[in-house]
C-alpha cells in the first residue's frame, strides 16, 4: 500500500523518487532471488527469447499508440521522446529476423499479454495522467538494463555481433543514457500533479510490474505446453531457417555446415527449468525500470 506516501510533505518529493520508493519491496525481492543470477549465467533458449520479443511487440505497440494519442496532452507531453525511446519499429526488425517476413501471422499473444495491452489502452483513453507510470517503468528500464540484457542474449544465443535480433536494446537516438535519464526524470518531476494523482500514478507503476510478471508467467506456461506436446523448442522457425534463407552473404552453405549450425543452436537450449529464466528476465526488466541499475 502507498498509505505512507499520502502525507502532504512526502508527496512534495519528486515523482521519480516516489516511484522508486513505492516499488522498493519488489526491488528487494528481485535482488534476493536466484532467478536473476541464472539469467546472468546465460541460461536462455532461443524459443523463449522469441516469445518474449513477441509479447513486448504487442505491449509497446499499445503503449506507443496511446502515447501518440496523448503527445499534446499536458499530462504526458513533457516526457514525449519518440525518436529517442519508442521501441515498436525496433521490435518489428527483431521479429522479422527471428520469424521471417510473415512474422505477424506467426507470433502468439497470450491472454496475459492481451490483458496488459487492454490496460494500456484503457489508461491512454480514460486516464492519460497514469500513462507516465507505464512509460517510465518500461523505457527507463530499457535504458538502464538494456545493455546488460543485450550482451547476455547475444552470447547465450550466439547472435551476430552486428546486432541482428537485438534492435530492441539499441537506442540510436540516445548518445548518453545517464544524461538522458536525468533529463527524463526532470521532465517527469515537472508534471503538474496533486497528491491524489501522484498516489494513483504510484499505484499504476506497481500495477505495471504485476502485469509484466504475469506476462512472463504466461509465456512459461505456453512453452511448457509445447514441451508436453513433444515440441520442446519448435525449431522449425528458429535460427536455422532464418540463416538458411540469408545464404550467409559469403555464398551458399553446404549441407554439413547447415547441420553443424543447426546443432549448435539446438545446444543453446537450456536444461534449466524455464521458470527460472522467465522470472529472471521478468525481474531484471522490471527492477531496472525503477533505478536498480540507474546512475
């Protein structure tokens, strides 16, 4: 509960500081869980990573649609940074890389992801003053922990050093992440809010955490069902198909070479229970969002 924040002197503090304090409990949970350590060890499979990327596409599509609707609204306009922050186009590149040109027909949208999407649309249309809670939670988390996640995924999945499949983590419009986050916080802190509105924003930030965790729990269930049906990795659309279609730039690949590459990518599938990795990513993404790794 945020009752301790309802006193007037407390609510005079900066919104970004209050956001961090309001989510302190989930910070502590994340810092003490073994799941983060497992992810940092690179225990991640390509199939899991693809499902996460797909759900993020639906989430950011909804978030950025509502941001565009409210870009001139004073409750959001000061933190409108589309060229610096928006992720939809980057996720589209990643999904085309992983799934191919028909990726829109291939990617799943679990019920939990749809629930998150519906909440974003509801907030954007009915309570746009709460939109900053979702934007701050997601975008500053991306900036704070994105490079860490990028390096882990690139190594664990043996993705190209040129960045294919990792556009989501690349912010070409931000030359200095630390300075930009400072700018973003200062703009957010300048938003005009009374005590009641600040309290609602803080509650919405915690709701964003919960929705995010529910998404990753749903993805775990989705993959588990695939394993039970005898398709533990569903490799037909994995890197081997994508790489074969690219012809490797340096000429065609022999049958033995393609088999070797396919085997290599198959071996990247972790034997660690999927729930460990999914909760690791969930906690890492959400906790960095409110300053765990922030400067």
